[in-house]
C-alpha cells in the first residue's frame, strides 16, 4: 500500500531532505544512521539506501523516481540493510530490482507502469504451503540445518533451513499447512531463550551467504550450444562473460543457456535492458517445455527485471538481488545459473551514482572501485559444500553475464575488469552476426580455462577419445585463419590441394557445426552425444578425404565434384531429431560407400 503523509508523520523522523540530485538525495540530522540502512524518503515513503555519511549529512540513493521531493521532506531510516525475503514462493515469479513482485505491483496500482511509494511484500503472506518436517523434538540444530521441505513447484523441493546465527534444541515442530510468516518450529537456545522459526528468512543482498567449503568445479554445464559445449565450456560453479556490440546476439545466447542448460534453477536478471526483451523472455519461458519434466520452463525460473525505463539506482541492486536468491537455492543443494544482462548497464548506474557523490572518477568516468565491485560479484559464484545438516550438501552458482561495450570496444573498463576475474570468454563478433552466423561467438579470440577439465569429463563419461577430436577441430579452425591470410595475398588457386581441403572442411565446421539456429525446433538444442557424433563425422570425413588427395591421385576439383552429394548430406545432419540417431549412422555409411568407390584410384607416376 502507498504510505500517506499522516502515516509518515507517525514514524520517528530521523532526518530532513536538504538536496535532491536525480536518484541521489542528501539529508541532515543523520549522525545516528548507518551505511547501507534502508530509508523511506519523502511523504510517499520512496525506498532508498544510505551510501555515504559525512558528519550529520547522509547521501541516499533512491530506487524510485525522485521527482516532486522537496527541501525539508522527511527521511526515515528502517535500521536494516537492503535485504531479500527468502522462502517458498520465489519460483516462477518476476520481481523488480528490489524484489517487489511485478504482478503484486500491478494489482496494487492498477497500472501497467510503476507507481512511486508502493510497498508490496516479496513473498505472498496469504498462500499456505504444506510443510513436512525432517527433524524431531529434542534434536540439536544450528544455522543451515534443513528443518523440513515444501513442494514449491512440481520440480523444486524447497528445503526450509534454519537461519544462520541460530543454535539450540527443537522444542516444537510439526507438519501442516502454514503461511510463510507462521511458526513451523520453536528453538530453545543455550540461554533458554525461545525462538519462533517461520518458513521465511531475510538476507542482506550485499553479503554473501556463509559456506563450509568452496570446491573445484568438476561437472560441465551442458547448454546444448555446440560452440560452447565443445570448444568453450563452462563448469557448474564457474564464471563466464558474453561481451559484444549491439545486435551481435548477447541476449539470445543468454536466453538459449537459460532455456536449455542442465541446471536445476535459473535466475535471469534483466539489468537495464529493453522492456520488450524481458517481455519476450517471459513469454518464451512460459511457452517452452522443460525436457526433464514436460512442464513450463518457468517452473524452475526466477526473473529479476530492471529495464532501461526503470529507476537507474535499482539496477545496482538488481544484480545483488539475483545472486542472493541464487545462493539461497545453492545452499539447498541445487545447481543454479545466474544470467545478468547486462553488467554494463549496472556499471553505468554505478558511474551515475558515483558522479553525483562527487567521487574521484577512474577510466571513462567509472568509479575507481569498479574492478573490486565486479570481483566481489563474481566471487559469489562457485561450487560449495553448504553449512548444516544433512552434511556434505553440494550446490553451485554459475555466473554468466553479458557485457555491452560501446561500439564493440573490448578495451573499455567494464569488459577488461570482467575478463580479469571470469574464466570463460565468449567473444561475440559483429562481422559474424552480419553474416547471419549465430551464435556469433568468434572461435579465434574466445577461450575457456575449463577446457581441459571438461574434455576429461567428456572422454570419461560421454565418448572416449573425443578430447583428441575436439583438439583437432579447433586446430583446423585456427589453420583456416592462417590460410585465409595467404589466400588474400596469392589467391585460392595458388595454394595446394591439401590446403584447399582444409579450407573446405573448416567451412563445414563453421556452417554445419558451429552455426546454430536458436529458433529451429531441432537445431536449437543439441545433446552431447549428438554433438560429438557430428564432430567426429566431420573430422573423420576430413581425415579420409586428406588420405584420398594425398595418396590416391585426386586433385581438389575432382574430389570436390564427386563428394558434393555427401557433403550436402553432412550439412543436414544437425537437423536430424535426437530420437532418430539411425539417420546419422546412415550418413556415416554413405561416407564409407563413397570412400570405397573412390579408393581404387592410385596416383599416376
């Protein structure tokens, strides 16, 4: 509900506004306030957060439109940092940057546009959840222990954990139907104080949740995107970035990963992006079917939307809101992926607030602490062993962010500071995008520091020896780059037949393997077994063709004409449905028959 002026007058007035500069408000009489305290600003109770205190003066960044605020208006601190509400009901919900559900905002205001000063709770206070306890009266518990479970969706079993900082003995716990505020358990601590525990807890968004241990990521996150899974993989618990110019396909890449990755939960943060893109994401996620459950993908998705027309200060909070929710589900033992689109818009919000605070600017006007803020965000990713019982609970947060450098300049500060901390770089190329090659990930400058770990996993659990084929394929793509420089100088006809063959199969790798149609019902996603069969098919065809030209007397022109039909067949392999693997085997047999027909030719002396 919107707070009226009378309601505000009944609260303790801590300070009075003395200046307003965009989203930054300063107030006096704030000596007793604390950094990061949440405030209610002005007669309407706009939400803000203290970011700077000098003597009696506090600077507050306001997460709503500040037009209309006046000198002398009241400013009230709530005595707590900006926090998220954690509990059943998060899944399948779309929040704004400070965790206000957009559906609840719509119901409260009756408007399709954000109305200032509207206060709604993040979690539904009326919905009842069926709680099943896992512990009994008399058991000793401490922070992080799982007290019981709630079926949040058909796929997600929500584990109700004791808030961190509590320790004691269970004096009462029982199954039943409860709201998120009702008591499900009572704990008596060592001082014999009784604590009533509900299914909801709060957590400061800028503070990472404690863990027992951070462990090395060892399982690849399968995205179904061939260029990523094969050549530039990311591990569950890893970090990756997707920088690229406007129109290169950053958002589509993130949508594809969110749709198809083999994680349990996706938290998608639209930070400063266009509203129509978030609308498309919501619409598509509701329509798409999760291959594991046959239900909507929204059953395992949480959306945080702070679009370009929303208050700029809330962009800065939206990233932390998303990662805090991800850590909460990680502590339950789930694998979570956080998609931030894009951190450039988040950095622009930092720059605007920093400028209004009159801080010393760094490169291109960004604050000097840009690098440390980015590092602290990505450090919250990782694979961990969670605190509490059952012991050994493993979960992960994989952080994947888009970066939107102006003009595609990868030397700008946000991209460079991001590359210092992430381990996977998917560099998008405007030239490839103009050629309609999507995903437009440039294989010549992208990299993954998880490549060896992923290849080892693939060889052990998917297909033995595939690591050598992957290495051969990447070598061929790199060789193409070298040969194209020579072709530009001397022409295609001047290079050897073997080099012409290399260029032909590098083209096949690019167009028949790396290029993938996100809107095709079959080509949109490719399982690992099919990916590796496709790659092995192309590379074995290349090896046998090399043998044909090198030792059997064929020149490139003859070979090219006689293998046309089979090459066209190979180009269509990616459109073969997963449930018809025999068609892929048929293609292999066609290559065998073709090579048997061509092999009798011997080199003439």
